[in-house]
C-alpha cells in the first residue's frame, strides 16, 4: 500500500437501503447468473461462466486483505437480496493514469433504475476519501454506456475528453477498446474543520 494511505478492513458499510459487505458463498449463484446475462455484460468484453465468476470473487475478496478495500457485495437491507457489487479496486493493467484506484459497480437488471448503484457508490467514495485517505478516485467505461456515465456524473465525477484512452487489455480494432475516463478528487475540508480550536 502506498505511503500515506490507511489500511483498515471494514466488514460492512450501511446506507439507508443497502449493506455493502464481504462476499458469502450464497452470492455465487446470483452473481454467476448476472455475469451470464447479456444485458449486464453489454459493455464488457465477454460474459463469465461459473468458474470465471468464482475466480473473480476470489480475487476481489482477496483485495480486502491486500488493500483494505475491494468490491463489496451489495445486499438490500429490507429483504437481504443480493443485488451485485459496488466498490473500489486497483486495476491490474498499466497505462498513463495508473497506478490508481477505480470505483465500479455491477447490479442485476431487476435492481436497475432505483438509485442503488449511486447510493452504494457514494458510500464507497466516502470510505475511499475519509477512511483510506485517497486523494483521487477514477472510473471508466465505453462511450455508449450511458447508464454508468450518468451515475458518474451524479457522483460529482468529471470527464475531460483529453483523458479518454484505449483500454490496454483489448486488442486494436475491438469495438469496446475506446474508454471515457472520469475523475473525482477528495473534497476540501472546511477551514473550521481543518484547524483545531
């Protein structure tokens, strides 16, 4: 972990409607169904089968032990339904803006349009800035992914076309290679909070 950042593993984060928590074995079946759904994976290079889903969960869960944060499983507080994930991660590829921390989300279609992704992402941003001590958090997607871009804007993230990039893990000519990049910096603390009595 880079100097200046705090490593604090948090078991869960509560929002008014959501519980962001560590992954459980019962999450694998609904998550595998999500990863096989063409609507969910529309803007990703490939759908994931069960074994690839299990490998992904193992990687993202290990991130909590390595970094103190990761992709939290999203559970609805009202009925304990598994809805998908929201969280922070360090990308594995190298490009001009890495190393960095990315915020991401993936929810099942039955939970779209209710503000859950925004609500969970706001909590993840607060955790990244206030608990971990990050200065900046990024997010990216393909230009056509209007739903995710709308969430990024709601979160207060900004887009500069000069930051757009070709994803290094996708080959030349791939229809999803071009990505738009969004950024948000840690909010400045009011002077009254920054200066002690």
